């Protein structure tokens, strides 16, 4: 993935990891760290517009379809919005590609007390206010790890 | 980059209605702009309020909530409330949440409510 699309968020960085994640806000039972190239982009509330553009550029470059790209952009945006509102105001976005899918993960200092909550079907008006529920509907898989130390929400989109 | 830059709201008064045309992206950062437009005095006396979403390229759950609260406000005032279809992304959010079924939708902002 090209770092050029990260101009707007110039502190984004590409890193290659082999060992466990060391971040302070890692959930106690964090999701397993993927191997290989990961693009890390820290964000705050003022960055959401640029974050959407960045995910759109990346997914388009990785040849995810137009509609799936829009869904992934919305999913990342909704989870990032939760970070800004409830997760300490800032978060870290990680992007990587596996053989068959694009994966976006957001980590923040928030605590999702009911990770199964998004799977319950709310009424349509309640749905409008539940970013995580929307995210569950438009991703192929959403993994959540959360503890009082922080949360990870990992969103998967298949490359067809 | 200021968040309000991503959204413009053009308001136009017609015979018995006000059309608010949303152009750009509506999200958590700029939804207060829409909230203020909806609460503006010029909307209070009109018979019908139309939110024209044809120029809206992105909508999130916060923006959707503001649209729903606009509808509630219009109902309380005894006004008609309608929207026009937005971009594919906007329509996707309306359909996945089921909200689209509960919104009166005009083909275009020029369509007259029956």
C-alpha cells in the first residue's frame, strides 16, 4: 500500500510486526496480531473526513468493489466516531490485506461493555443511533475485543 | 480543515414549502449545521419541508439521527416532511437501518407532494 495517500494524516506509518502488540491500551484479551505489513494511522475527532478519504483510497487501490468500499468507509467511520465520542477522543486505525480480504481495525481506550449488543436487532430508529450495529450489518465479519484497558474492533471485507 | 467545509446547506423558499438542499458530507462533525437549519425561523411557518439529499455523498448514523429528529419536529408542527434520494452510500444506510421505509421520498425536489 502506498504511503502517498496518507498525506492528510502524515503521522500514519507502515510497520511490520512479528511480536505481540505493546500498546498501553491493548485489551487484556486482545485479538491476535496479524503478521506482515500493517498501516497504522492515529486519529482524533478532527480527522474523520480525512480518515474516510484515506480508507476509500486504500480500498479502491486494493480493488475492493465500489459498493463494498463505501460500506467499509462507513464502517470505519462509525467505529472511529465511537472512539471520538466514547473511547477517549482518539484512536488508532490499522489497515492490512490478507490473501482474500481487507481488514480495518480500530483500537481505542474505550470499554465496550456489551460486545454482543450490536447483534441484537434494534428498531430502525434505534439502528440509526447505533454505529456498531450498522457496522455489523455492512461488514463480512466484525471481531471485537474489549476490556477496561481498551477495545479493538476489527472489520473484514472480502475481496471478490 | 474545518468540518463545516464538507457540508453546504442551500435553503430555498417556494410557495408553500422550504427545500433544504444538502451538498457534501453529513457526519458527526457538521450535523449541528443541519440541526440549526432545521430550527431556523423560516421553517416554522411553511406547510412542507423537503430535505433534498441528491447532492449528499456521505451520511453517517449521527446525520441520520438529525434527519429523523427533523421529521419529528415537522410532525409536531403539523408540517409535511419529505426527502429525495441521496447517493448510493446514503441509500445503503437508509436501507440497512430500515429508516428509508419510514421516510416519505420524492423522486426530485421539484415533485409536488400529493
